[in-house]
């Protein structure tokens, strides 16, 4: 394991970065293409380099005639004679060269050779978004110059018409022109509207929803279930599903190292990309509170739940539980009857010699006895 991790983290391999870049290449182009260079280093067969091959460099077809090729990257094709996938890369010299030893990663749900770009469905939306932004910038520029207007030229002479056209073509918020005597600005009175911003907002929402399946369980207004928890959990499951096929691709890439170095068939390479998790600390804290209030959980069970929420707690032995119990005995809240007894005692101690005390001794004693759960056997003096 140490040797494998050392190889994967080396400067010429950087497997963690390669996997991140692989997801982006798959999303943008369909395939992620790499050239793994394996060779012996001493007695160990190691992955020496992992070079990324830019997918856009496979945008030209090669010399092999093939009816099965990637629609966007025709340099990735199937040789129907040998029944092997071939990779033809454009060179800086202008030619196209067949590349050997190519490791390709694609989304397993894509049925096309070389995969299908994940972002293909949102390309029209991005195009509309760019158009809307250009319109918004033009509107800011136009209304910063005074809005939409015409120039009226009365009895034009010489280059009056050309001068007026120059003003109209170059008018913007940071430019001003001097009008001639026979020129007049005619403002159309068209007010600025928010249609461009509304369109941009809606298109941006469509793009965000495309990258998250959470909208499948939501409706107008409140989410189904009244909480964003199910929506977030579905999104995390979606992210985890993407990570799983990246992990499988990584295992395929590293498996030659396992075989070439003579590891027995029972050995396996485990690849784990840490998945985001839902913060359940508040839920766990409330669970511990409910366990205490309903008397359905022991102290150690509550401590175990709070430890899952992030508290540095461990189970206590009998001595620890007893110490904890004694520690909180003095801080235990008084019952209503004990609170009443405490109040009576404070009133009696305010001035014990006052004959007009608001609480007589008999009443005070009855309250205290009831609070302590004892009964008095001595008969009270009626005159006391």
C-alpha cells in the first residue's frame, strides 16, 4: 500500500489531479485520454508518468477508414478490420499521427465510442446566455449615453449627414459630441426594462438545475417533505455515483502495476474518493435530548450519539458514571414542591422574631414536610 500510494502521489503522476481533470474532460469532450508510461525502477514495475492528452487534439480523422467514430472527436475511431479502437492525434506540424498506449476514461452510461460530452444539452442555453449578457451590456452602454434617440438634421449641407452618422455609430456612455446648428436630438422615450436580467436569471437557473438532480423531487414553493434535506441527500448520491466510475477507471489504470509486480490474485487495489456527507450533528443532538427526556437511552448511549455529532466523548465505566451522577446531583433542578419549600424557608428566615410573619410556623412546617416526604408525629401548639 505504501509503495502504491508513493507512486500515485509522485510529481510525474499526480493521480489525484489526474482524476479531477478526467471528470472535466469527460464533461466537456466525452473522453479523458492519458498516456501512461510504465517501466522498471530497480526491481519494481512502476507508473513513471501519466501524461494527459488534450481531447481537442483528436478532432481530425486519421488515415483509417471507419464508419464508427466519435462525432465530435473523429480521431477516435474503430478499425473495423482489426476491431481495435484507434487514436489519431493532430500534430504541431499539421499532420495527423496514430498514437499508441492510450488510456481512455468515459462515462459508462454513454453508449457512443469515446463517450458523449456531458454538457451537450446546455450548449444552446449557454449560447442564449452569452447573447443576453451582450444585450445587457449594450443596454447599459446605450442608456448611459441618454437612451435610444435619433438625430434630426435640418437642411443638411456638406458632410452634415456623414457627421450625424458618425455620432450615432460612436455614441456611448463615455463619449460625447458637439452638435451643429442644424442638428437636433430626438429621444424616442423608450425606458429601460429588466427583460435581459430576467432572461439571464432564468437561464442561469436552468444550467444549475442541469448539474443537479435535486429539482426532480422539488415542486413550486416548499420542497416535498418540507425540508431541503432530501434534496441535498439526492445531490450527494449523484456526486457519489460519479465518483464510483472514476474509482473504477483508476483501478483499471493501476492494475498492471499489481500484475507486473507479482502480487497474488487475491490482492486488490482499493480506490476511494471521499464523498461529501450531510451534516447530521443537529439531528444527533436532538436525538440525544429525546433519549434523555423519554428515558429511553442510557448515559453511555447518549454519549455515543453525541460523539457521532462531533463531541469528544467516550463511554464511561461504572466509576465514571457514578462520578458524573454525583457531579450533577447538586445542579439538578428542584421540583415545584421543593421550590415552594425553599421559598417558605427564606420567608421564615427573613425575620424569625416578627410576630406578624406572612407565613406561620405550622403552614411552613407542612410545606417542608410535604417536600421532604416526611410526616410529623408531634402535635403542634395551637397558639404557636
